[in-house]
C-alpha cells in the first residue's frame, strides 16, 4: 500500500510550501528529500492533482532542468496552469519571463498584464513593478499618478523598492504632490531595510544640512558596492570633514564615480586637473576631457569651466563659438558664466554671435536627447532587472 505514504508526503510538502515565500525564478522551499527522484515524483503528483503551488514548482523545475530533464515548453504549460488558478507567484513568474525574454519572446505588454494580476492580489513586489510600468510607460500607457499610487501600495505593504520609489515621487512631485518631509520618512523606511539608494538619498539630505559624519556613514554601504552616486556623496562627505580636503580615498572615489558617468564627479575631477587639486597633477587636456563629459550631461559648473577652457585655449584649441555656447547654457543658472559671457560677446562679431547662439541651441538639444535616452527603455529595463536581482538576493535566492 504505497498510496497512503505518497499522499501523506504530498500533504506535508504542501503545508510546508504554503509557508514559503516565492522568489521569481527560484524554486519554492520544499522539504529536502534524500531521494531527488522521489521528490520530483511527489511534486509531479501534486501538480497533476491540480495544486497550483506544485504546478508552479514543477514548471520552474522543468524550465531550469532542476532534478529533471529541461523542457521549457512543458514548463511554461505548468506555470500557466498555476497562473490560471490565480496563483500570484505564478503570475509574477510569467511577468518576469515576458519582461526578460527568457524562454518566451520578450513582451512588455504581457509582462505588465501578469504583474497587474499579481498586484491586485496584494503582492508587494508586483505592486512595485506595476508602478514601475506606469511611471516609465513601459508596456503600458505612461501615467505618473497611477505609478505613484501603485508605489504607495507597495510601500505600505513593506516592499523596500516600493518605499524608495514612492519616496522619489514625493521628493520630485511626480504623480503626487511634492512632500519633502514625507519623502524623507519613506527614504528612511527603505534605508532601514538596506536599500542602498535610499541610504544615499538620506546621506545627501544630511550632507545638505552640514551633518557630514552622518552622511559619510550612510553613504558607505553604497560606495563599498561601487554605486556611482554613493561614491560621490561619500567622497564629498570625507572632503567636508576636518583633514579630508586632500584625501586620497576621496579622490579615488570621485574618479571611480566619474568613470561610471556621474556628472558631478566628472566636474570635480575635471576641476581638480585644472587646479592640481585632489588628483595631485595639473593636466589641462584631462581637465577638458572630464569637464566635457560632465557638461554634456547638463552640469552648469562644468559648462562654465569648459567654456573658460575654450575661451582661453587651455587644454584645447581656442574656440569662441563653443565657449559662447557653453557659457550661454551655464549662465541660465550660474551668475559667473553670465559675466564671462558678457565679456566674450564684446570680442565677437555680430555674425559670430549668431552662429554661437545656434550652437548653444544645438548643444542644449543634444543634452536633452542624451537625457531622454538615459531615461529611456534600455535604462528602464536595466534598472528593473537590477531591482529584481536585489530582491532575489535579499531573500536568499
């Protein structure tokens, strides 16, 4: 009578799996058996019986070839069976598969639809992902208010990514009325769960208040993880503390951040090469290189300094047209650039000024184009996958 022990084993595994937490792309936590073949048989039996948890588990095992020969098409069939029973973990798994293009053809519309099915069941990660779809317009019509609303749901359910995203909405007034005190509260909640970017945002706020020691402490985790923004904030905090102005650690952090494309770090590194600052070497050509990288991202101070380089031929060929264009853009927010621009104009002919003004418009258009590209689909996909991977790691995937 082998039927009774088999049925009892299925019941035990079912009870155990009901208490586990699903991680997209990772098997559920079943009771480990000494016999892998028996384990697969038990899972298969549970799937055949119609239990959605077992259908999902069996499908994932087939997708990965874990304990059984890999069969992606059959694996998808079982995951779809579980999703059809309104299994939120299965719906979340299908959403990820369509988003990443693993096994199935990438389809953001279907991904968002599956995320939504899981989200309306109150799954915090799914709520965050739906918010992400709405706020970026990926796979669905862009709607900042709906994005903020879903982020808020996720935040209230304790998801640190939802908390951080909702804090960003409150911080910038994206889809919701700007509320800085409330934004700080949500940044803090996310930071308490270990969200590196939330820690960095808090560090920035403390830095703005002149609380440099706190800012240094909060930004350390992200800096150690080689996050560009964290490296930048950590470096500034070190430099603001006694004895830190010429810190080699700060210089290395700024260089690392600049190499990753952080405009603020690039500007500081460029200025350092102009003045023999942190880097300890004066190199005008290197200064122009870094200032140009920063200026092209819209950094007003970099535009001002680079404009000066072109106006004087420092580290590059003299070019009054380029100097005018850069100082023109920087002068929108930088009074020093406006003064320099007024002086330069007096040395230029009317025809040259017209050409320079046209160049300024083109430069601004190029900056806006790059900014939109950075915020576009490729960046969006990267950031979302990064968030999902963080979630997996946090839960021990």
